């Protein structure tokens, strides 16, 4: 059991990069952490950490050992919880990545409830619109919207997201509200530059059950979801975004939906992950998302 405890301490220290923080997170004294790590290094015959006055970093040997320890701890966690999925038995770090569009109040509230139900799971939440390398960056799973490119990742659909075309009342007062798609050519829009393809993402509309793509005359082009929505609120031009990203602004009338008869088909929302062999905390999080994510945004998401 001492070796297992040493491995858990080692993993926590590797994640936090601080003896003090590792000790606090495990509710033990800092000298005990130091002793365990020193004994572990002595038994292995290698130096696992480079220590300075400001930080603690893994050595090359430490990085290799950390990868193996993660696998061992995940296997132990799976074995000890295989008959019990209650929140009290699940523990471990969970790295999740979501698009900026999903980092809204209701989603964060849902995430908080997950941590209440599973207090032993430590979530590390990344929020970005760039294409992340799940394997290279050590991310357990990610939420994605839209059709996914072919890859080695496994995707589990959890909902369908409504897309909304909208504009600020100030913009519509100055330029009028387009009633048909043909009228869009006379309007200005906010364009979104994809972090994956480095190309402008077109808007999509449904015309007699057929998809029609459109790229607007750009008043401004942005690369981040929240800035994209704020440009719409600030009356730069028309935007098209997932309903969950603009729900609060639509409710406050800071944005107004337009061209509703031409709403495009909903876009899939998926959880993607790199392996079928999931640690228990990853598995339970994915199951939670399948059940609770659509409920958190029931107006703009459907199963």
C-alpha cells in the first residue's frame, strides 16, 4: 500500500507542480510528501523531478513514469469501482475541453452539480475554439459541435443544437430586417474564421429541406466564439450561432432572431475521446453529459 500511496502522491505532484499544493489536496503534511517522493526516487534509482525555488517539473524519466502511473491508477480505480458507480467511490483527475460557445451559465451550473455528485473527481476544464490534440495534450474527452472530421477519435452523440440567425435591434433599425435569403446580399455580417481550417465558416439555411450555404459581406471577422457573439450584440452585423451561445442575449432582447423560416437543420453535439478503454471518472462524465447536457439547454438542444 505504501507504493500505491507513493504513486498517488507522485501523480498529484506532477499535476500540481507544487509540494505544498499536493500536500493540501491530499490533506497530508508537506514533509510527508517530500519523504514519499524521495523514497520513491531512491527505490527507482532515478530523479523524477527537477526542483527549483519557484516550481517543480518532471524530468524525462519522470514523464515516462507519470504516463505509466496514470495507467496503473486508472486500472486500480476501475477494479475497485467496477461494482459501485456511486459518487463516493469515484476519484481522479478529469481533463475536459469545451468550445467557448458552451461556456454559458446553465452549462457551468450543470458542471457544478456533477462535482457535487462526484466529489472525488477533480475536473480540469479547458475552454477554447482551437483544434486541440486530445492525446498529445492529455485531454480525456471534449465536447464538439458540428460534423466531425475523420480521425482516430471516438465520438458519442449527446444532443442536437439549434442554430439561430440573429442581429442586434440597433443594426436592424439602421439597415432593416431581411425577410428572404436574397436580401442578405445587401447586409453586413460578422464572419467566423475556423481555427481548424483557417477558412471563414459559412452560414447555413434550410430552403425546402435543402441546405443552402452563404458567406456574408463581413463587417468584421473574428476567431473566438464569445467575441463573435459580442460583435453581434454590438451591432457590427448579422451572426449565426448555436442557440445555447446566444440564449441569454435573445432573452434580454439584446439580439433578435431573424429568418426563422429558414433555420438550418440542427447540428450534432458530440463527446469525443481517444480510447474505448475509459477510466471510470471519464465514463461517468460522458454518461452524465448524455443525460444532463440537453436538459441544461432544453430550449436549444434536443436528444
